[in-house]
C-alpha cells in the first residue's frame, strides 16, 4: 500500500498535543483561496522552483513535490520519534492537503500506529464521505477539524465546495464520541467578519464536548510558494492582525469554549 506524501515534519508543536511528527498528504478536494500549502492541492507530483546558495549567488532549481511512499517507509520515519512522543505525550498527525482523500493509505497508517500505541490525530477539512469518516474514527482518537465559513454560499465561493458535508461529518464525529479540536483560519475580508465568526460560534456551541478552538491567523509565508509554483496569490500578503484584534476574537470564543488558543 502506498500513498502520495509531500512532507514529513518532525518536532511539530502546532498539530496537536505534545511534540508530534506530521505527515503531509498530497491532494485536496478543496481549493481554498488562502491555502497556505498550495503544493498540497494537486493529487499528483509537481515541480516547484527553489533556490540554493552557489558561492555569492543563488542557483534556481526545480524541486519535485510529492513522493509515493509505502506504509512501511512512513512508519520507519515515525518510529524514529517514539521516545519523544512518550516523553512529551505527543504523537503522529496526518495532515495535508486532505488525508481522507487517500482513505486506504490513511487507514493502513493509522492501524500501524495503533499497533505501536502511537497517539494519532487527523487534521482534516471534514470533506469526506460518511463511510470514510466512520472507518477512520475507529483508529484515531483526535481530529483537528477546520471550520472556515458558516455561510454555505460563501463556503462554495472561497473553497469550491459546500459546507453541508463538513457540518454533517462534524456532527458524526461528536456522536461517535471523538475528541475534536476546531481550527478556524482567520483570513482578512473572508473568514474574519463579525457575521462569520458569530455563525461559526453558533455551530461550535451546539456541541458541549468541544473543549478547544484554535484561531489560526493569516500569514504571508505562502505567497512565495505560489510564486514558485507559477500561481497567483489572491490574498493581501501584507496584512497582519493586531494583538488587540486577536485578543477580541479569542475572548469572543472563550465565552463558550474553555480552551481557545491563538496559533494552535
């Protein structure tokens, strides 16, 4: 069994509890305007321009993004960090792209992690069939669940898909007793409106078992990736949220959720 992976990042502290290793799957059914990992979107390998130092100059080279990896290959990477997981109460996070877009590969990796008693989390947009969701939940206790836009029309406009399936799958995870961390990408003039934040909070407060919300402020790091892929970046790359505004948003969600973090 193999799958398409574009990165494995060790020593991550923003993808779930403790110190984690994050496996980034390539391919996503959404096309979010602000996507911070544009190299994750296509379900195939692609090339990205990178620069390497060459004396006093820089050499432009093309790097292949996306490699087919066997389950055993990925697991060999994860095993390297098992002691760190134990000491930090961390584990493995499967992210992307959308990991549930490669359900069989994800399922085999989760099963292998469970055999080794490695804690797992699935970082997901929630856009998957109910049958996939129910199979995956058997092997992962934690889901890092993106909520982007409460209004379905806006969700379709900015991500390319409806949010109906996303909201239905959130309800399914809660019904199955899974731990869910909600993640809200804060994107200027798109997801940060009062109307949208109120709408997202209304969704969250329906589920008292949700104890954590991560607010993920926009950053401009992705702009360079778009340029190296030859794509246009449609968000104001110079925008930064003030500490005051972030504090207001945190307080807004903290009225109903006990643990609200800025940045995850």
